[in-house]
C-alpha cells in the first residue's frame, strides 16, 4: 500500500469536473497524404523506442507499429493509425499517439513540430523520460486540443504554450510539471478559449487567480494537487456551466443547489469545513475522506437531506454515530472506515434500506452485529473489519444474497458456523472471516456439485478449520487465498496444485499441520502465483519448487530435507526465500547467484548447509581457505538480509569478487565453522552499512510490489525479529530500514579485529563473540557511534579496553567476558550501566563494576581461558538465538492486508485520476 501511496497521494485542492465537452466529429474522406509529412511522421516514429512499460493503460498498443512505407508511392500516411488528415489539403491535422508505448526524450528538434497544420495532438500515457515540454510546441499554433497527460514530462511549462491561443482542451495532468513562470494567472489570461483545463499535479504554487473566472467557456476545471492556496474566488462559481464542484468555496451556505461536493484528500480541519455542508438540501454526494484533521462529532442529520453517498473515511471524526443518521433515507453508500467511531451502530440505520455499501471498518465499534442488518437487502458490500464486534454472527447476514464483499476480519466474534451458510451467498466474490474466535465447520460442504460462489478473495485465517474445504477444488477465479493458522492435518490434496491456475496470486497455507504434498514433479501449473507461504507446517521430503512467477517463497519451520534443487534458480523474480529451520543439507546451488537482480532476502538459518569446496578438494586443501564461503552470494546485488546462521559452512571467507553486497544490512553467519581472519576486505563493499541515515525512518522493505491482474496487490514485505538489548528481549515488529546488524559469532574466526571495521558506521549490533580472535580491541570501534550492542566475549583478545569506547552513547549491551584483557575498565557514561558479567573471565581487568581495584602497575597477563561451553550461559547468546527465531516468526505480510480497503483506497486516490483517464478514453 505504501508503494501505491507514493504514486497516488495527491492533495487535491480544487477539482471541478464539469459535464461533457464537445466531441468533435470528423468525417474520413480519403485524401492522399503529403510526401513531406509522411517522412516527418516516419522520423517521428524513429525518434522513440517502443517500450511496453511506457504506457499504463491496458488497451495500449504501439500505434506507430503500422506506419510503414508501402508500394511505389510510399503509402498513404493519412490512413495510418492515429493520423488524421484534412480532407481538402491532405495536411495532417490530428495526431493521436496516446498509449502507444512511446519511450524516450523529446526536444524541439523532433520532427513532430514540423506538422504545422496540427489541430489535435494527443501524446498521453507515454513516457518521455522527464523531458521538458519543448518550446517548439509554440509552432503548432493551430492546436485546439493538446493532451500531454501522464507522459513523463517534467520541468517548467514553457511560455510558448501560452501562444497556443486557440486551445480548447489542455490537459497536462499527471506529469512532474511546474507552472510558476509563466504562471497559472498568465495562462488563464492568454488561453481564453479553454473549455477543459486539467492541470492536476502541475505545481503552480500561487493563489487561485481571479482570471480563471474570465474563462467564460470553461466547462471543466481540474486543479488537483497544484499547491494553490488562498481564497477560492467566488466568481468562478458564477461561470454559467458549473454543476460539479470539488472545492471549498468562500461561502458554502449560499450554494443550496449544490449536488456534488468533494473535499477529499485535503488537509481541511474543522475550521475550513463548515458543518452546514452536511445540511445542504440538494447535496447528493459528499466526499470528505482522507482529511486527517477533520475531527469532532458528526452533526445532526436533517430529514430533508438528499445525501446518497457519504464518504468520511480516514478522518478523525469520533464518538458514536448519531441516531439521526437514520434520516438519510436515500443513502446508498456510507463509508466511515478508519475513523475513531465507537459504541454501537444506531438502530435507526435499519431504515437505510437503500444502502448498497456499508463500510465501518477500522473503528472501535463494540457491540453485537445487529440482526437488522438483514433488513438492508440491497447491500453489496458489508465491511466490518477491524472493530470489536462480539457475540455471534446473526443468521440474518446469511440472507443478504446480494453481497459481493463480506469482511468480518479481526473482530471478537464467537460461535460455530457452517461454511455452507456463507456459500449460500451466491454473489460473494470477496469473503474474509479471519482472526475472530469462531470455528468454521466444513462437514456438510462435501458435495462439490452444489454450485458455490466464485471467489476472488477468500481469507479464512484462524477459523479452526480441520480440513481443506472441498468446495475449493471447484474454484477457478481465486486470486488470494489464505487458510493460514488453522488446524488442517495430513497431506495437501493434489487439487491444490494448480487451483485457480490462471488467477491465483497469493496463497497462504502456513501455520497448519500439513505433513506433505503430492507435488507434481514438474513445476506447478500456476501462471500468476506471486506469493506462497508454507511456513510452520510439518512438511517432509525435498523442497517443493514453486512456479516461475513466484516473488516470495516461505517454507521455514518445516521438516524438509535433502539438497536444494538448482531448479530454485529458475525463478527469475524470486525476491524472498526463507527456507530456515529445516534440515536441508549439502550445498546451496551456486546458480542462486544468478538471481542477482531480484533476491533481497535469503534466510537459510538452522539447516545443515555446507560450503562446497571442501567436498571437492578434501580436507586440508589450499583452496579451502579461500573459497568455502559461497562467494557467488556476493553477486546478489539486491540482497538486504543474509542469514546463514546455524549451518555447517566452513573455511575462510575469500576476497570479494567485485561489488559485493552493496545493499546488505543484516548479516548473520553465526554458528558455522568459518575460519581465518574476519572478512575485513569486504567491509569496503558493504555500502549500506556505512551510511547512517536516521532521516529515513522507513521500514525495511524489499522491493516486492508487483502488478497483478485486476487490483494491484501491494505486498509490503517487512521482517520482524527479536533482539535482546541488555538482556531484555525486544520484539522489533518491523525492522527499521536503518537497522544494521552483523553477527559473526560462534565460528572459528581468528586474528585481530581490523581497524577498518570503523568504516561500517551504521552498525548497531555487532557480535563477534565465541571465536578465536586475538590482539587488542581497536579503539576505532569508538567510531561506530550508533552501536547499541557490542559483544566480543569468548575470544582471546588481549590488552586493555580502549577508553574511547566510553564515548559510545547508545551502547546498551557490552560484553568482553572471557578474554585475556587487562587494565582499567572505562568508566562513566554507558559503562556505568554494565554489570560484572560483561567483564568476568578476564583476570587482568580492574575497576568498577569489578571489585578488584586498579593499582598503577597492574598488568599481570591473565590465564588462558578455555571455558569450553561456558559461553553458553551468558545472555547475549540466548539473545541472538532469539533474534534468529524472531526472524522466522516475523513476517508481517498479508496480516495487515485488506484488499477491499485497498480497493477503497484506489477509489479515493486513484479514481479521479484514473477514471478521468479512462473516461476520456471511451
Ligand atoms: C522502458 O521504460 C521504463 C520506464 O517506463 C524504463 O525504466 C526502461 O529503462 C525502459 N526500457 C528500455 C529498454 O528503454
Ligand atoms: C537541435 O539540433 C541542432 C543541430 O542539428 C543542435 O545544435 C541542437 O543542439 C539540437 N537541439 C536540441 C535541443 O537537441
Ligand atoms: C450569499 O450571497 C450574498 C450575495 O450573493 C452575499 O451577500 C452573502 O454574504 C452570501 N452569504 C454568505 C453566508 O456568504
Ligand atoms: C426488519 O424488517 C422486518 C420485516 O420487514 C420488520 O418487521 C422489522 O421491524 C425490521 N427491523 C427493523 C429494526 O426495522
Ligand atoms: C450432490 O448434490 C447434487 C445436487 O443437489 C445431488 O444430486 C447429489 O446426489 C449430491 N451428491 C451427494 C454425494 O450428496
Ligand atoms: C575515527 O575516525 C577519524 C576519521 O574518520 C579518525 O581521525 C579517528 O582517529 C578515529 N577514531 C578512532 C578512535 O580511531
Ligand atoms: C487522448 O487520448 C486518450 C486515450 O485514447 C483519450 O482518453 C483522451 O480523451 C484523448 N485526449 C483528447 C484531448 O482527446
């Protein structure tokens, strides 16, 4: 969802949509085209690359594809796709290359600007790669229609646009343009014939010019997200054609004829939002969603209102819904989702029998679900997600046969229900019942010949299901299916593989007791599956290979064995692979390195993987030292998290091959048999660990969003894990983007701690404990100013603890226990908070917190400490174990996901823009 926000959160300041503008009727009598213009068009074609991703519109195709020279005369360019010629002169007067996959820069030299006779130019929905609008546009002085919307233009709009005084339609929306100099004011003064002006997203940064009111022909004005401010000139409302308003006028009370008012997605507070708005007698549609500053109680609704659609989602309105809401007899849509309402739903709403959409989700409603909901027989969508509704689901819900969307997720509902009862709602497409306290009974749903609704989204997480509901096998339109955290035992039935083969994108089967699967030997037949979650079952056998469409694959916490098949490398989009906590052995297939563009998270902790070379070369071989770290992993340029913890990797970590792990933030190689020096020559390459960027409080997000058919699933991927700070386990729900951790503990690393380590400035957790490290603790560690935990225990470090470490102000955990350190313990600041056990096992240390005081000559070398297993008793170990297992538990994926909400979201933010585009394209 976040991804989507980036693209579509547009603040709409003003948005007037007025009815149809004239469509122009052009007859198509043939006239041969002019040679000169033909070659101009061909050069135009050549100046761009055709690139599918340049156009978003689903009916896009490369219109210029048909532009070719044909026969002796070269072909009649007037018949080319998108080209329109004048009947009499043969000049090209219209060019419609909208949605044509055009990609590349455009400048004033483009032959396009030699088409002086153009009256209509449409380049919308292409990608001109951030080009400015070329000033040569001024040469096309005959233009009456210019549409450059959504085409990747950027920069200041040139003065030359103002020379196009014949323009009737101007659409520059959806680009990254500015209208500061010239300004909106001068544009409104010069383009006086405009009927349709759309500057959505064009940064004008001015007050709303009075001159707009002089555009007497204006029928449609859209100035969304233009950074306009100040009073809205009331004169604009005197424009003769005005019917729809999307603005806050100076005085609303006078606009008694108003039927449509949209104030959505602004920053209006109560002061700018006069309560009278609710009382305008003719108002049919009021959209005020996404005004997060709108707060307070809803007003009393009068009987004489005409409201049909009331959208107040994502505002701060609170309290109980007023009883008077029952006066809104014409209401067909009520959306108060994601506000702060509580209490019960007023009974008066039973009278709102025209309701088709009732969205109460994400509030604090706490009552039984009223049985009179069954009286709202027109309901198509009922969304109660994320409240505190308790008690049983009233039978009357099962009579709402028009329902297409029913979402009861995340409430406190109890009881047992036959799944069949829901399946009787034959129009359901989206059914979400997850995370309540009730059970779904499948026993009577055995007869697959009884038709059930064709679902697109079905989430039955934590519904106490005992078996796979049989009716699923007849579903072939599913896009999203979750059966996670139920009590399903036994084998995954064969029919699951390939269920809804063409449509399924997301499948959660995690958290059951599934013992195995009859996987076909070939790749499963899903063509669109992006996410497969089989975590925390009892799966045995070898790793099931998902289909090639997969993005995220989770199989951790199972009993899988054997080697990982190289077929895993045939998954070109694989972004997340979590195979941790199984019993895989052997070597990781090196071909995984080919997934360099996609793989962001590789978690294989707690398996029995080994390095490859020792097998080939045998113990004692020279090669072993250089090569046993799977160095090809370094090719994974996108890798952010690498967890190889608790395997059997051995040997040294070789020199970096090239630009390794530039994105790496979390590296856990602990509990292996790595040896040799610390990989200091790699430190330089770990760029992401070198930059402290606290301004970027984003959570770590792998790039896993993808375009799906239908709605766009945005699967935010975030990891959670447990780390222990100062002995206290802390659950990090989401790993913040700036969290950087290195755990090389419990290996056989030897030699000194390199000074270079200071380059990894962003490191917050550094654990080098339980290795064979020797020499002094470098004082340069004090340059890792973000360090929160530093564990050097269980090594053979000698010398003194550098006093500079006392400067580490964020240090909450510190241990150097069981080394051969001598001399005074740094005092003050954080060091005042560490206890004895941080320092014990170093007979030469003195000073607080130890009882041994420092004498001037104190420096007796301590006895070699070969404490064997003793390290295991100390906090930090347990800690890092915890951290590992947290990773396994922690994926917040899908749990927060509510597609219907998402749809609403698209509705609010996408609708106006997208529909505008679509409408125009009809
Ligand atoms: C295709 O267009 C996208 C942007 O829409 C761009 O990122 C990509 O590099 C282009 N591909 C080619 C081959 O030009
Ligand atoms: C246009 O072409 C001329 C000569 O062909 C060249 O000097 C100039 O830099 C070009 N302008 C742009 C904007 O590419
Ligand atoms: C309504 O309009 C009249 C004149 O058109 C104006 O005098 C009056 O102030 C307006 N009312 C409000 C509340 O602004
Ligand atoms: C629901 O409808 C039934 C029958 O149409 C009616 O008797 C009942 O009063 C209605 N419930 C409410 C709360 O209006
Ligand atoms: C399944 O339902 C169909 C239609 O209702 C019925 O004819 C058939 O006998 C049922 N089969 C079983 C096994 O109950
Ligand atoms: C920290 O880094 C600076 C330069 O980046 C260096 O001058 C200084 O000596 C370092 N401090 C320690 C304790 O090594
Ligand atoms: C430009 O083309 C798009 C897509 O074909 C269409 O929706 C839009 O109305 C056109 N613009 C104008 C001004 O005709």
